[in-house]
C-alpha cells in the first residue's frame, strides 16, 4: 500500500540532525520552555514575516489562545465555515461563544466572502453580537483575505486566520501569518510542517494579543512566577517537539516546492483520464502548501465504492470532510447563514483526497491515476 503521507521518507533526510537536536535537549534537561522553543519562535517569525510568534501545545489551543487574546466573550458570535475540521468551530463554544456557519467557494473550498453579509444579518436577527470571522485555509490554500478583511473593517470585526493547513502558503505575495490580526497553525504530524506529536503556533503583529495569549498559555501567569493576571490554561509546547520542528523548518521551503510539483503532476495526469473529475484550483494569486490534494468526483460516481476499489489496488484515500459541522450533533443548535450551505453539502458528498507528500514521484502519481481509471471503470 502506498503511504497516504510518507513521514519516513522525510525523516531519512534529517534523522541525524533530529537525533542531535533531541540529544541536546536531553543534555540540557529543559524539557519545558527550553531554548529551542524561543529559537523556533524567532525563526517562524522571520519565515512568516510576523512580529510575534507563540508556540503552543496544538493548533486547537492556538485558536483558543487567539480568541482569549481577542477578548471573545460568552454569547458573542464568530462567522466560520461549516466545511472544515472541528477545531475551527469548537473553540467558540468552549468560551461560551457562538459559531455562525457560512458556506464556501466551490473551487477553493474556503469561506466565500460574498456570503458574509447574509451570515452577519442572520446573527443579528438572532440577537447575536458578532465580533469576528475565522476563515480557514483548507487543504493548503489561503482564503480570499482582501474582501474578508474589507468586510471585517467595515463592520468593526476582527479576522483570525485558521492556517492549520495553509502555513507556508502566500496570498498576493504576502505570507500566511501576516494576512490579518492573528493567525494560528498546527504542527500535527500530518501537516506540511509537522512535529512528532502535537504542537501549534499563534502568529500576530499585535502585541496585546500576543501578551494575553502568552500569559494564558502558562495558566495566566504574569511577569512574576506564581503571580496570575488572568484565568489561563496549560498550552506549552514540548521542547523536544520544538527541536524537531527546527530541523523540519530548514527543509520546509524545498518541501513546499516539491509539493507544488506533485500537485502539477496530479493535474496533468488526472486531466488525461478525461473522467470529468474537477481538480483543485488556485485563485486570488495564492500559492498552496498542499496539505491535501483534493478532487471533486462527478456525482454519478459512488465514492465509497471507488475508495474500496482503490484500496484493493493499494491506493489509500481519505474524505475531508464527509459530514459538515452544522450536521454534527454538538453543532446542530448553532445558526446557519440564511443563504444556506449548498456548496458545503455538495462538497461533503463528492470530495476525495489522494496521497500527498513531497516525496511522491511522477511514477507514483501515474500509478495512482491509472488505478483511479481502473477503479472508476469497474464501479
């Protein structure tokens, strides 16, 4: 079976350096908030062109810390896509706030800015005071941030970029991490820049947001040890994970280039199949970190059967995401924008993600696309 994400191929290239980094941590013994954490934050700031970076325990905790930094209060609302991973929406109810679900663009899979007015009106009609917007850079491509930021400014809202999948990408020559007030990313192992456990980061140019988040991620501690300024949480990144990320960050730019080549090879070979498959589209002068390579199947293809056929031919696949968040039991009570979620519902039934990592050869991709052809013809 081909690996869906090949972390072993990557590790072979940097294993000696990672071993040394881990040994250094074992030698100095600062397993929590050791010097590697600060080094990583400084290098991430340079990479993303962000003034302040806070590394933390996960992408979800990064979102939660960002909302604390933005002073989101119970009962207030945040507009967020329904077609995304649970983290994007779950952090609002954890603070007693309310997600308002909005539809996405059918080509980029990201929040559709043209539908923001209806989402805001829906919330106002429900008596919800909306404070912000969380666009999601799904599958690696940033959302269309200019109209989102413009709408936010016109309506006195903040914007929090959920870049768990899109860190490393660009929007109109600007880096993910500098596109709005605050950005959050994930270092989950399967992410384009992943560690060997859980980890995440908050990136911002706003000192107030950073300082609140920094305090909150160590139980709300102030400048003096055991003096607390606020209610906080334990959201520190492990020093060993920071050490691993330092070596992964060194090869990250080259891996992003390789991911782009993989996507181009997929595009070329899938087009040649002439099966009516819709390919991912980059719009708004963006690049993608290609966290996933996700296609849209024709509606007449049974996705479950196709996945079974491909698995029998040693090609793994995944579906992100088969059930929109608004249809999940914990989120069913929250508002949906009055113009509906037609695109979200369509995508959830027809998207399919193929193996994606920097070390997929063109021969691998030819093999995968041939098996797609065989599998569809046998359905």
